[in-house]
């Protein structure tokens, strides 16, 4: 297949290499013109995926119109908060017979849209069945080293989900399929907020008991909000739910867990983010989810406290005490 990857961060680069190794023709689009030249010359993503060579036959371009021209799959791998501005440039593209694939994990600020909703809002002639979402526990650093990984491809159209499933799957990368687009998207987005909570717990000096509680009650919050959107409950005990939650809360590679840990130690959020080259999607998604919860009247205690710690400067120990001393309830 002829595939373009919009966004040459770590994840976009890793997936581009994976798809090339699966015998597809791949074009990698980079936003910054100078860095596109660097990628083409050195065939290495020094910023986001160092020491991983980009095959010489992967095309690299700064021209987004050139990138998407004649492609079967348009894979969008830019951070959620930038997707709208990126795809606005190609909003009039003819998408008949094409798949638009999201591998980003977030909820847009202000609009409170998931990535598939942004696609429907921006692209002039897209059909819902054209959209596929790929998500699951999958660090770019590990996928680039061919570490065994499993994800899920979700689409309202089973055939398109199957096309993506086949395009990505090989001996070290296995894709399952689903028709629950909302559940897969929300699981991937909201687990980043819970990962920040897990990081705050680490930074504040709490233990394994605390993190286990955050993860377990966190997946309940994700499921509660997801089901209000019409998602299927079983999705959240799958790869894009509990699977992605586990890896993001536990791994040292997790940017969202790292942000939480630094804030939990008492550092200011702006200082932590100012030192990071990569984007921690969970920070912006915390704001969006806070607004969604208020709008829909859904109780999300952990996510609410993460919002207060990140954006209102609440002390992590006081936030934890607030969670621990809430009214006593049944578990489910």
C-alpha cells in the first residue's frame, strides 16, 4: 500500500519504519523544513528516536500536499492539539477510497473533540467509515526495537479495520480489530491523565499500593465517562483501556507519568514542560476532560484532583487526602 505518515515524532517515525518493513511504500512528513532536511540527510530522528535508522527508501518531505498525494492511507501522528491546524491545509483532499488513520491520543481543548471528531469537522468530503483509530500499549522506543507489541485498530467499517490490521501486523507487532471507535479513542486519551496521577503518586513518595489503587479506580473513571459517550464497557478492559493504562502508569518511558512525577516532587508544571522536547498529551487532555466531566455531569474524582494539582497548584498530599476521605461507597 502507499501510506503517508503526518508527523515525524517518535511514534510516527517508528510506525513509518514498521510499515516500510512490512513492504509498504512510506512517505514521512515533517512540519519543520530544516528538520525535514536533517532527517533526509542523516536518516535518523535525533530529537525523538535516536540511534534508530530510517531506511533510505522512506520518502521524507516538508510538503504536506506532496505527502498525501496518491496515498491509500493517511496516517496522522501529530499531537492532538495541533491536528486541526495541520489537516486544515489538506481539508479539500479527495478521500474517496482512502483511509484516514489516527494514532494520536488526546481530546482537543475548547472543542472537546476526539481525533476522529476533528477529522469529521475539518475534512470536507470524509465519510465516517473512512476513519480508523489505532491504539494500545505501544512505546515508540520499543516498537522501533521490534519488541513484541499488541494494539487494536477500530473503525465503524469492519473492512477498513481489517485493512489496517493487516497492514501493520507482523512477527513483533500484532493488531486486533474493533468497531468501538469511541471506546478505543477515549481509552487512549484518558489513560494519559491517570498516568499523570500515577506519576504524582511516585513523586510524592507514595507506594505500590497507592499506584495500584489509582490505576484500578482510574479505569473505572475512564469507563464511566466512555459509556456516557456510548462506548462499550468491554473495550476498557482491552488493549486500548487497561492495557495502555498499565504501560503508561508503570513505564519509565512514559512522558505523562514523568510529568506527574516531577509535579509530585513539587516542581511547577510550566518548568517541567519547558524542559521537554516531546509532548505529554495528558496535560492538555486533563483540561479537556475536566470540562467534559462538568458538561456531562460525570463524577471523575481522580481526574478532578489531577486537574487541581496541575492547573490550580494544589498540593499532591492534600489532593490524595481528599480522595481518601470521600464518602464511602460500594466498589462498583
